[in-house]
């Protein structure tokens, strides 16, 4: 598929679903943010103003809460995401 297809058809389908859930484990070094596809899907959800949720297992949720108590600035925690290093 062409880049135009991804930027129009795919993006509009994500918008139409109106809800995206990303499974994160471990929450602060999860596979989705190393994959180009997942990063693009999260981007489409953002552009489409979709509801975006993160799913965590009990252990990761506990660690997330602890990390947020220690450093409530989520932007600094997610700042290590590097699209240039992501894989297809």
C-alpha cells in the first residue's frame, strides 16, 4: 500500500473505531513503542481524537503507580521513545 493509503484510508478506519487499546508490559519499556506500526497506530488514534487506553497486568500496574508517585511527570518517562530506532 502507498503512503497515501496509510495516511487516508488506514487513518480514517482508526478514527472510525474511535477507541485504541495498547498493551504495555513492562509499562516503561514495552514492545509497542519499539515497533513502527504501533507508534503509527497511536499517532492515528491521537490525530483522530480517539479514546486511547493502556492495558497493564497487575504487576505492571503496581510498578506504574509506584513510578508515578516517584516521578509524576509522564512526559519524561515516555521521552525515550525514538521513532527512528523503531522496527517494522
